[in-house]
C-alpha cells in the first residue's frame, strides 16, 4: 500500500525535468497520474514510461480553453481529481534593464497565469468532492531574489502569495494548498540558462551548503509529502528545497 493509493493527480509540465520526477514519484506511491505538458510527445512518453493507470495529455497552461479541455479529459478518465501539482514553468535570464517586454509576458503567462488557469479549472471539482490538495511550484527566487531573474522572481512571488490566499479560501471545503520553492536544480532548463557560463554555474554550486545542485528527485520527494495524506493538516505553507542556499 502506498500513501497515494486511490488518488488521482494532475501534474503540469510533467514531460521532463522536475515535473517528470514528480509524476514518477507519485505513481510509485500509488497515484493515478495525468501527465500534462505543452509537448504532447513528452507527455505521452512519460506516461508510457510510468505505465499502469498513467495517461499523457497535451495542455498549454497559458490557454484557459486548453486547460479546461485537459481537466475534462482527466475527469472522463478517472472520475475525480484529488491532487493538482502546478509545475510548468519557463525563464529567460538577463539584466532587467536589458530585458524584452515580450519575454516578460511569456514568463508571467507560464509561471503565474498558468497556475491561476489550472487552479481555476480544477478547484471547483475538489470543492464538489469536499477534499483536495494543491501543490504549487514557485522558486527561491521569489523568496530572496535572484540576479537576472527579476520578472521570473515577480511571477513566482505571485505564486507564493496566491497559494496562501487560496489556502484560506478553500480550507472550509477540506482542501489544502502549499508551495514548494526549488533552488538551482539540475535540469535541461537550468542547463540552457547557464549554457556557456561555467563561472555562473560554479558560483551557484559553491553558494549551496551541500555543494551540489538539487536533483529533480529532491523536489519530487517534498512534493510527494505535500500531496499525501501526511500533510492533510498543513496549508498555506512555503518550503524551500535548495540545499540550504536560502534559509527563510
């Protein structure tokens, strides 16, 4: 028996990286996992690797219609949604004064509006059920700032604030909402951000007390706790998983 037996979970941005590790961990703990990603092939591939009751569904979190269609498909397959993990994210690093407003829009649409769209579509189902769990992935950039990530930090700060407010609004329905803040994590997205800048990568590693980047599995373990019945009396909380880079 696993902690997540009989629970249906939606994970956004689950085709690769942290999202994939989360989907795999929750499936290992017994959950039926809807692997959603803007890339239909990676969503299907991750679901196939997980096997069992997992399904892969294409969904663009910046598009409310796409999100609603995904939610209806999950409900059609599983009949309910017990856990929503908002993981999808994107960033482009550089000095704020040199940044392109077009990139601001994409960063905010994916990292903040994506969370709003999925929560808006899923939470009514949880309210009707009288139970549910929301786990939002923010960032330590939201808690302490991060040079070169001004707009990303702002968007993720919005995720932290939204999580706390959502937690207050839905507690009476038996729903909890918590936030996980990754530090620098060894993913393809991180590699693209520091590509060609070994000095930046090495500096980040040196700043982490454990002297290593997080692995996606490190984040998945914390998300799995918040998604499980073990965290049923926790809500509105924000936890950093950063190897001690930030201690807030």
